[in-house]
């Protein structure tokens, strides 16, 4: 998996502060210099005032101003399972690589490593990996080996069948029905910091699946560079709070 920041609002935390200060200013924020907008906020420098205001907003649950900046992430090589999970979030915008138009017709399944076509969960090759709702705990070496073989054989057969169906003239949009849910897909997604905090609440949590948790942690790392005050406060003060519905 790869996660890149494609585009993001320039000076996002300045924008958050302008939006928040607008609510309590007599002057028009559109015609007021930023240092004047922030003059009544505690702090010795503009950066300190931004930190004071942003931390106060997050502390008081005043999340509206965090909806103004927007970031777009490009994500490479997640499973269709992970894609189905993340696309449940209704305030995130998505573009997902189409399997109607992108066929794997230059792939010989017998020649290609399983991991190039599908996401291979760590439990397939790590017998000590413990996942949620697992029916058996310890496995012997023979069982572990058979699990790995079966996983690879099943993927290979699925991709061989897919190729044969294409060769027999089935349209890619229908041939893809035989492909596994672990098939890799690329995606672009955009959201604001408020939504990102909500997604992280749900998807970076311990009960979330390892793949979407990994993806969300990578998105959070990029967000921490983009909106440092916001996501430092989120990591330190908000991430582990209980009984939240949405930030
Ligand atoms: C560990 C885990 C396991 C899961 N298992 C399943 C499962 O087995 N089956 C399944 O179907 N889903 C499952 N989900 C998905 C989950 O139920 C949510 O659909 C998904 O996480 C979207 O989050 P959300 O409901 O907060 O909505 P989002 O779309 O992220 O919306 C953000 C917030 O906006 C508000 N909101 C948005 N739309 C509405 C609305 N129409 N009405 C009222 N308020 C709204 C809510 O406050 C919501 O929390 C799972 C999620 C997790 C994290």
C-alpha cells in the first residue's frame, strides 16, 4: 500500500482560525488582516495564538471550522475489502479505479506473485498472527503451510478463470465477478480535518481491521504535516476518548 497527499488547502490552520473568529468578530473577516483577527487570542506570537485557538476549539467540541480546509489523498494497492469499508463514510469524496475499464489482461497468473494481484493478509504467512473472530489459535507447521498454499492456489485459479473468460469474449465488467475481494485497487479520496478525525476515531481504533487501520495511520501521518496543531492535539488529547459519535 502507498498513500500520498495529492493536494491540500494551503495554510489550513489559518483558515480554521479565520472561520472560527468570524463567529465572534464585529469586523468583516474578509477585510481584516490575520494578525488583527487573532489579536484578542492569548499568545506571544501568531503561531502561539493559532495553537491556543485551535486547541480551545477542539477542547470545546467546536468542530465546524475544521470543515473548511480539504485534503486529497491518493492510495495505491488496497484491497476491495478495505475500499468497501472506507467508502461507507458519507462525507468523504472518492474516485475508485474501475474494473470495467482496467483489465488485468497483460498478467499471466501462473507467473505473477500472489501479492502483486491481491493484498495478502499477514495471517497467511505468519502463523502467530492473531486476528478478530479467529476460530483456532495455535497452528502446527503443516497447517500453516497448507493455509498459505490454499490461499495462493485459490487466487491463482480465480485470475486464470478471469483471463479465460476474457479470452472467451466476456466483457471485463462481467468477468471481474470471479475476482477475489482481496484484489488490489487504487483510489483517490478527499475530506476535511473534521471528517478525518471521525474516520480516524473509527478506523485507527484497535477493533478496526489491520488494513484499514494501516491506511488510516498513514493518512494521519500526512495530515500531521498538513495540519500540525490540529492533529497533534487529536493524537494526544482526543484519539482515545470514549463514547464519541462524531468529532
Ligand atoms: C470495527 C467496525 C466494524 C464495522 N462492521 C460493520 C458491519 O459488520 N456491517 C456494516 O454494515 N457496517 C459496519 N461498519 C461500518 C459502520 O457501521 C459505519 O457505517 C461506518 O463506519 C460509517 O461511519 P458512520 O456511521 O459514523 O458514518 P459517516 O458516514 O462516517 O458519517 C459521519 C457522521 O455523520 C453523521 N451522519 C452521517 N449520515 C447520517 C445519517 N443519515 N443520519 C444521521 N447521522 C448521520 C453521524 O453522526 C456519523 O457518525 C463497521 C465499522 C467499524 C469501525
